[in-house]
């Protein structure tokens, strides 16, 4: 991990989530994952409000300090997150209902609120900073969708959506639930969202741009680490319970790998380009390291 990212993830509030990716001990498979009840209590302690964030300087930076080419490039990251947060908010209901235990359902209910807050954060950023022409949530989502790449749709609208539809029809189908949590918590949140978040935060810190955005995005990243910690605990329990579920986790990661990897590169990407100050190889390496640590803790990867 880059030094700036390591410094951030070593912060007490990030460490408090015990997401294996922020714990060095995960390299040997040793992390005391929080219980579902402890994760719930951490959620209560880690609340924040999008309306407390001041975007005054962000508005100046966006219009006066960031040139049009860079604004266009930044739209890929912003759009993927804004629409990604909206899609995961909308998909969580059936996953929550399909969870086999009450404390799991309670935690996933908190996550629905978090994902809604993440949508509200982006909506407010777009509004206060004046990023788009549209002046409604639906209009902004529509307008910003032109920046996405086709892999994004494969991952969210096909792979995730079809599994959630199956869960909505058959909430007792635990194998589909394991596949869905693998795709949502390990791949989308764990590999993609957190990788993008850490590099985008570091890039803005280095450039001295968008301080309000950085403040909120740090809080979103902390929420995501808490969500992934829930996913790691759930998948570890399921994999220990039955090897059929361990197979389902591995199968899903292999199946979603190419689309997930495709999301890391913007549509305008050309070989050798840097995106948010890092190469695509460095981005991939970071995402894979985080996945490896989590799989070790779940019990599915050889430990160092
Ligand atoms: Fe989120
Ligand atoms: Fe999340």
C-alpha cells in the first residue's frame, strides 16, 4: 500500500472496523472480526451527516483550479461512485431479508441507511459545487451515466441485479445469498470502491483540492470498511459451515473478475496512462492485496 493510504487506514476509526484489508495481522489469517452486534454498535458511534460538510472551497476548486480536461477525467470516478451507491442502495432490501439470523438483518438494515447517505453525499456535492446542468437527483444520475464504461453495467445491472432478483423470489436460497454477498461486499465494495476511494482521497490531498469532498469521502470509506467487515464475517461463517459455500465464494470471484477489472479503467483509458496519479497496475495490485487479506481471514487463501 502507498504510505498515504497506510497512514489513513492506521487511523483508530479505520482500525476499529477490523476489515482484514486494514489489519497487518490478516497476512497470517489472524483477525478478530467483530460480531454482528459489535458492528451495529460501531455504526451508532460512526454516524455523520452530509449536511455538515462545507463545499464552498470545492466549488472554487472545481471551476477555477481544475481545468476542463481534468474535470472530464474526474467525472469517471465521480459518476461510478454516485451511480454505484444508488444501485447498491436499491439492491440491499432482498439481501437483508434473506439473511438467516436477526443480528445479520439488523446490521444490513444499518447498511441500507449508509448507502442512502452515500447517494445523498454525492447528490449534495454535485448540487453545491455545480457539476451538472440537471437540478434533481434523478436528472443528475441520468446525466452523469454517460461517463460509465460497459463493464460497470455488466457488474451491476447483470451480475448483481440477477442474483438479487433470485433472492427476492427465493429468500431461503443461501447459496445465492453467499454469491451475492461475495459480489457485493468482497468485489464491489472491497476491491473496487475502497481501492478507488483510497487513491482518489490521496490524489486530492496531494493536489490540495476538494477539501469538503475529501472529508465526506473519508467517512464513506470508513463506512465501507465496516460493511466489508460484515461481509468477511458472514462469508467466513458460511464457508466453515459447508464447503459448498466456500466453492460459491471462489466461483463468484472468478466469474466476476474480468468485469470488475474492467471497471478499474475509464472508457478513455490508454495503455500506460495514470489515473488519479497511479498506474493501472498499482491500482490492481492494491485491489488484489485487499482481496487476498480478506480471503485469508475467511479461510480461503493460503496464509503467509
Ligand atoms: Fe456506499
Ligand atoms: Fe457499502
